[in-house]
């Protein structure tokens, strides 16, 4: 008689202990965020305030929105390095279109109209990225890196490398008003994450994003239109980057040629720390949201303490390396129990 093991397993085929370890690794960023906030609250006088926590979320808005688009790309097995430049150009374009008093003459176009134009530009960049990746078979890394350089140059050409300022009050109000004591930018950030979390986890499109990133050949056999989906994720990334740029222009009451420099690395850090696997097919926006808040928390604490900004670079790099190592550990667990 053959005796079978009676060891219970999780629905994914893992023993309970391994499943518990994987769950802890998947949600580790939330534990780290909680520990960091408690530690800062104890060590820094006056840190434990609602205003400070709201400011953390406020500062995370732009990195957080960019991270949503990048997460969709990476989960789908692609990458988009152009988002920082799209944000910068979109901010400059919004300021150029809506500026009232500028060094490079503004057109005084209403904010909602400039938003539509800016979003169309972001979608166009996404279409170009997808076209070169899919139709010309050029690696997404190379295509989006080239687009990063081109779009940043376009931002300088548009305004002759000069700053633009003085936006309409209605546009500035989006970034400088509160709703029930909560900054509107924070409300927008939360709404973006809630909406796209539902899209990623509760819609056919979201399921296909995971399938395409996890196994590029199987979706073809299942009848999924892979090329169309890749176009969609690149367009989504471009539109969200453009939207973040418009919001950033509204917040700063204008734009400068060097706006957003270095933000790409923060976005990548938030995505990787948040648990999105660079191998594709794995990741959750809840973790990415926590990653953006974690980086903003550390940056806020460093500013309060008065440390040099170089410390933030070291910490960000260390967190990214740790996140990549944890991702490798999770993939080993999945392969072992498949």
C-alpha cells in the first residue's frame, strides 16, 4: 500500500510555512514602513503629527503616480525609461500653454484644455515607444532611453531653456487646496492607486498584463492580443507621466528646464521596493504605494534632521538592492514549489 503525505498545502501548492514566508516577503514593505514611521516618531521630536504624515503623502504624489505606469510596464514584461522626461516636458508644456506671465511667452490657455493636450502628448510618446518595440523589434530599454533623451531636449527647445511661471488660479488650486483637511493632491494619489489596483486585480486587462509578463508565449496560444496590450501599457505609462507633469506644474506654479531630474531613480526604487519583479508577471500596486510612501518618509525625516541629500541616495540604493534580493528569494520559493 502506498502511503501519501498528508502535509497540508496552500492553494498555490506551498506548505503553510513556505506560504507564510512568501506572504511576509510580499508585504515586507508595509512592515518596514511601519517600523520606519515609529522609529522616526520616537527619535525626531514633533515628527508624530498628522500634518507630517499628510506631507509625506503629498511629497509622494508625483513619484507615486509615475510608479503606477511603470509598474504596469514592468509587470507586462516591458520597461519605460522615458517617464521622467515625459513628466518634465508635460510640465513645461502645461506652463507654456496656460502661463499668464512668462519668460517664454505663455498662451493663457485654460488649465483643463492644457491638461487634455498634455495627456494627448503622453499618449503619443507611449505609442511611439510601443511602435519601435513591437514593429521594429528594438529592445524597450533602448527605445525608451532614446525617448528619455529626445523628450528632455524637446522640453528645452519648447521654452528656449527658460523657466515659465504664473499659472491660472484655477490650475494652482488643484495642487494647493484641501478637501476635508486633506490636500487634493493626496486625494488624487489615493484615487489613482485605488482605481488602477482594481484595474490590475479585477479586470480582464489586468489579468492579461500578468499573463503576458509572466509567460510571453502562452498568451498567444490563449488568444490574447499581446501587441495591443503592450501598446496599451506604454500609452498608460505615458499618460500617467504626463498627468503627473501637469500636476507638478500646478504645484510649482510653473516649470523649469531641469524639472524632475533624478526622479526616474526614485520611481524605480518605489516600484522595486514595492515588490514588482523586474522579471515581469509579479507585483501589486499596494506594495508600490507603500514603497513611494517609504521613500517620502525617509526624505522627509532627512530634511527635518538637516542631513545632506547624499544620505538619501545611499539609503535609496540600499533599499533597492535589498528589494531585488528579496525578489530573487521569492522567485526561488515559487520555482521550488511549482
